[in-house]
């Protein structure tokens, strides 16, 4: 039950906040890997390395790949929620929905209707799919706890490619002549049109308040993202080749991508960076940096400006750990009356283990998460050290870096290199 993509005329739509998220290539086989899905650290996809379509899994933490299906027929369009994987399967001569549990290592057939059922998605105990039993595509739901099946859509136009997250279902809908993304809430039973672009928006995916889909408004297929709370739309991919079949889990989006000639799986993180606030102390001759807005406000309220003066936003970084960033560790010294920040785990451990007893450094935990390498969206954060002040200084400003190097002798501020990257 392979899908024919509907190539429509390019339409115009106002994108509120264009962005290019950080990407990571997951698969590198010369065979095709297609139609990815993601839940937590687990990514699943349809894989053609064995001559037919099989389901494979990759874990982002342990970096291990597992083959899930070995049946000689085709298994495709997988979806995953926790330990449960679902897919469409043609071993019985038509397309049925099957389920596999990673813990129990057991497989189960979910649908047995003589017509085709395909493009499944799962969230908790709820499985949704597109169903041909009524002569056109409708959305159906099955609950693993109650063993009950429910028809979700009954419009005479085609509704297909559903995904589900909690009580929220999205699908592509052709009732207006082109493919749009629609949203349905199981609790309120309310249906909402998400896209009204003149082009086609297809194969949507949802996780919490985040919806992603493939979109041809620029002449090729790109991945777009929409947040139900902020009502903001973001273009994720800008590569000239096609990107299809997105899936989303929290702030991670995966899709299949043909930029290298065959289909590979790519991943992007859409986490929004947050400000790092910068203070200067005339009294202590040192800077202080924090991501905490409450700590910033406490400093401004508690200390006079000669003790701690707020200088503004130093740059932006991340509150949560992702595949492309790393922790920034924060220390405080009662003896030096200074803070110290490092990305290096080895440097952190060396200080914790007493490399500088005279400074009596106390580890305060992770301050924020910073990007480890250069990409089109970030800039270097430069690190200086002052032997006279016994303090470090960090800046994202190249002009400030060059001015500091030009004005101050090395014993006052010595450039130590790029510490990490910020926005």
C-alpha cells in the first residue's frame, strides 16, 4: 500500500519564525532507509538492505541498531511509543497492522479486516491507522486496553497518514482539494484545520503540542513544524533535495532524506535557546553568568551595582541536554570569591578531586548546555583568563575579543581559545 505523493502547485504562506534546526545523520547504508519514527531514544524505520522491507531500530543512547522483523514479506511505515512498535504488514495478502513489544519480544496482529489497513501510529494504548473498508481512506483507532475499535473520520474525502500523541490525532485531509493537516482531540471531540497553504502538507506527526509534516510550498518537499500553543510555524529543512515522512518526539524530529542520492534517516532538534545573563562585579573584579531568570532577578534585587551589575544577555544556550550539546559545569570559590565554568568533564573531575585546594572550589552543578561544534546557527564563545584577577571571562562578541586582546596585556586577560558555541 505504497503512497502516491500529491504534487500540488506552489502556494504562499507566511512563516512566522524561519529556522534551521541542528541535524544528525542516523543511517549510512547504501540501501534505502525510509519512513522513520521516534519515541524517546528509540528510532525505527523501514529498511531495504535484505531485499524486502523490514523494520529496524536504533537507540540514540547506546548507539545500537536492531533488526525487528524477519518475515519475508514487506513490513513498513513503523511507529513507536515506549516499548511498542506498530507497522503495516502484507504477509496475509493484504495490508494489516502488527505490533511488537520490545520488552516481551512478542509480536501480535492488530487488524484482520479483508480491506487494507496501513500507516499506523501509536501513543500509549491507542493505535490509529488509515482504513480502506469504506471505499476510501478513513481514520480508525484501536485501544489495546479495551480491545475496542473506533472510526474517527467519516468525511467522504480522503483522510490518511494519521499520527497520535495522547488524546491528539493529526492526519492529512483532502476535503479542500489539496492535502491539509487536520487535528482532532479525543476528549473534546473537536476537529481543527492546522494548515491552509495552497500547496500540499502531508504525512503529519505529533508529539505533545508539536506537529511536523512534509510540505511542497517551495517546489520540493521540506519538513515544517507547528506549535499548538504558540501557533508558530517553522521551516526545518532547506536542502534542495526532498525530505519526507517526519516523526517527532518531544523536541526531536526525524525524517527520510535524499540529499546523498539514496534515502537516509536524519534527525533535528528544535529546542529553543534561552538567554545567558551576564554580570560584572567591580568589587570582585569578575563576571558571573547564569541562565536562571530567578537568579538574575535575585542578583539585581539583592546587590548594589558596585557588587554585581547586570550587563545584559551574553548569548543564548540550552536548558536541556540534546544530541548536539553538552553540559557546562559551574564552580564557586569562597577563597577567590569567583565562579568558574567549564565544558570539559576531565577539567570538572580534576577540580572536584582537589587539583586546586587553595581555591577550595565547590561544584554547583550544571549551569546550562552548550553546543560542542560550529554550525550555521551558532558562534564561538571565547574564553579569557586573568592571572591578576584569578578569574575567567567569556564573550561571544568577536569585536570584544579583539578589543580585549589589543588593550590588555596577557597577565591581565590572556586568550585561552574557544570555550564552546552559543547563539
